[in-house]
């Protein structure tokens, strides 16, 4: 896969993660649990992240194996749950994902993008 395509997929994940963070800024879990509009926006962001992971895997299946520090399978699994069984998604799990895992993901994506942009 070309470096440009790889960077595009990583950027798509980061953009979706940034939007998720923006959607929940200043919100606590109780507010999130009652705000259906934000829930759906966040779910779409998570689905977009998972979709970018699926595209990355399709074009370069070895990439995810080279970077086991990122939970690629969990990201695709969350996408599948949201897209195929939205009403089974547990809000407490979604909240934990977006408040704990998304910031960590963004940090790791930035490191990956920087390394690959520099040709490593």
C-alpha cells in the first residue's frame, strides 16, 4: 500500500476520533446516557474509525500485525456491533471507549503517522 493511502486511513481515524471528542466535550456519562443525538453522532464516529481500519486491513493486512499496540480487531468489532446491531451497544461500554480509548488511540495514530510520513 502506498504511504499516501496509509496516511489517509490513519487521518480518517484521527478526524473521526477528534469529532467524537468534540461531541462529548463538557459532558459526563449521565448526560451522555440521556442525549440520543450525541450517542448517535458518537456511534457514527466509531463506525467510521472501524471502517477505516477495515480498509487498511484490506489493502495491507500485515500493517495491523506490525502494530499490535493498537486494538485493530476491537475497533472493527465496535464498528460491526454499531452497524449490524446498534441497539445491543451498551452505553457504558461506549462511554468508556470514547473517554479512555479514543485519547490513547489519537496519541498512537499521531506516532504512526509521523513515523510513516518520515519514511520509517
